[in-house]
C-alpha cells in the first residue's frame, strides 16, 4: 500500500499551483476568514480549495473550527516548500516576459519597516517612475526584518530588498540609497524625560534599562559595542516605541518616526548630539543568478530617485 504522502509527487499542475496559492494565503493571513478579502473569494470556496489540496496531498494541513485556525506540522512544512515553489514560478514568468522583450510578471520587493516617514527615503518616487515605465509588472511590496529580507532575497522569495546595512554578505550586491538618524528617547514616567542639569552620555546610559531590537541589526550591534543594558527585547520599531512609552525603558528610534510623539509631548530625545547613531539603507539583490529585467529596472529607478538633488 502506497503512503498517502506520495499522492501528488511528480503530478503538479496548474490546479495544484492555484490550490497552493490559496493555502499559502490562508496561512499568511492566519485563517480563512482573514484570507477572504485577500483572495476575493468566499470562505466556503476557500475551505473547499484547502480540503481539495489536503485530499490531493493525502495530508492534514490545518485545524479549523471553534478553537481557531492552526497549521499542522505538515502544513508548516508545506508553507515553506510552497514559498520556494511559487517564488520559482514567479521568476519563470518574469523570464518568459523577458523572452518576449517586455517587462511583465510579478516583482517582489521587501522594505525594512518605518521608511515611509523618512524624508530621505524616496522609495515612493522610485515606485512612481517604475510604474510609468513598466505598467504591466505586478509589484508586491513587503515589510520585514533585516534578516528575513536578506534571507528572502538570497532564497529568491524577493527580487530586491531595502535594508539598513549591518554586515554585508558576499552573496548580495549592495547599492547605498539613503541615511537614517536614530536618537535615544524617554517618555513621561522615566527620570530622563525631564530636563537634567547635566546631559547624560554613554556611561550613564549603561546604567539604564534599554528597549532594543532582538535580532541582528545596527541597533543590536550598537548595544553590544557600547555595552548597554538590554532589559527588553522588541521584534520591530513599533514594539520599541511601545516599550519606551511605558516609561520603564529608554530606546533608540528613527527621528522621523518619533517626531509626532515628540510633538505630542509623549517622547523626548535625550542628549541628541551625543546619544545617537546613523544607519545607511541600501538596495540588495543576489549576485547569482542575474536578477530579472523588472528587478534591474526597479533598482535603476531607486538609484535615480535617490541621486537627484
């Protein structure tokens, strides 16, 4: 008797790709109800597609019901495999469009968080220029952590990423785009929120509870280099801001992102001439294989937008 796990091996077709895309959307959205808007199809249809995929694979991919939605271990593995497969099919479509000498297909670009409010970031202008020159390309813009973006570019999930540099990889090509200034902030309830007779420096900061990003980044590198006391870990800048706003911690945030909080009296920059650091944001692409023409065109749009006076 053949194991059920071999039900679909060697028999992938258009129907299976469509079912995989539906299942991946459900997994990414965290459930069928949340995926309804993303897919623009009824929940009953989504449920039927997922059930069809399970039957074709001979696997139980997720649990759904009153207890909520959850992927099974097999479902989690399938999501990872589907990421690779769908990225490969998107790349194939892009290559096929290149054969026909026109820019088309799908282009996946991933950007580090909180760049839209940075006046030095001209990503929106680059998107407008790219859209004017390649209207048939379906642009997918993602937001993620530095590690996730770099890994996604190397794996082919994204054709281009925009990240703050921390440690260059030999597998990636880098183009510097813009800078970002990170300042230290405190909120009401923290002793450093009130003006002090003597502005604190790095030595004093080592005695304070710091909220910092928990993954490899310029923020983490600075905390180690300056021997700062990381008392709370955050998954993103929004989490850092929330921790700082509690009044229990100080933390570094982009000055442009913190500006509305400062204007509202909810944050104050602490000794900004000293307690700061700068980040350089770069566009990253994998060196091999050569990026598709759409990705190269988007890179050129980014370079032109950021090199204008």
